[in-house]
C-alpha cells in the first residue's frame, strides 16, 4: 500500500459532473476547513501510533461506512458537504486520512492540517520531503509521514490529507514515491 494507491481509491468515490452551484454548496471554505481538520485530528492523529480506535472515532462523529476495499475502509460524514475518512492497510503499511472539496487556497487549507499535526505529534517536522506529486509531504517529529494532495478538475478542488504511523526514514521513499 502506498499513498498514491490510497488516493486512487478516494478519488474513485467522488461525484462526477455537478453544477457550479452544487460544487459551491459542497465546498468547505478556508474558515470551514476546521471541520475536516477536527475529523483528521480525532480519527487519525489521536489514534496514532497504530490507528487503534479509528473505527470508534468515526462512529462517534456519525460517519457511515461507504465501502470496504481490499486496501482499506472508507467512511462518509453526514451532511451536505462530502467529507470522507479512510483507514488503509496492506501488509505492514498503514495510512489514515480525510478527503473533501475545499478552497482553491491550498496553502491556507494545508497549513491548518499541518499546524494540527505539529501540535499533536510533538513539534516541528523533522523535514519537508521533496515531492512533485503532493502539495506537501513531511516527516513529522513522531516519525509519521503526512501528505497533502490536491486535485483540481471540473471547478472542484479536492484535498486529500494522509498520515502514516511512525516509520523509519529509510521506509519513506517506498511509502510516498512508489
């Protein structure tokens, strides 16, 4: 399991062909991004290092099972704005994350998630990882790898934030570059 594989699964759940009004109504503004950040914090960051308690956390938030795939489980939040949470695993690799339609101001959105991850994982990241695939990728203080992927199409800006359990530096390349 690699982060790009998880992304493919999340993108497959997205709706096709909505109108501009439907896109605007379903999009989290920069200010409203606190909702996906809170979900990410509760379901992923608080359940580190191995995501024990993930299912209980999504259930507490009212999420419903959307699909179980061979590489993971995807839950959908109630409400008018599509927000999904995922826990994926394959062999010894795992990831947890959220996906949602959000603001085109990717820096403002991404900084909210990074600030929460920094707060919950022990301080400033160890390093920013070079990546042309992700908006950003960081090796966090606790050893987790966090990525922010942005996909734009048909007037939508999809944000996908993923985090791994703590991994040694030598395993990072296989996790995010393959």
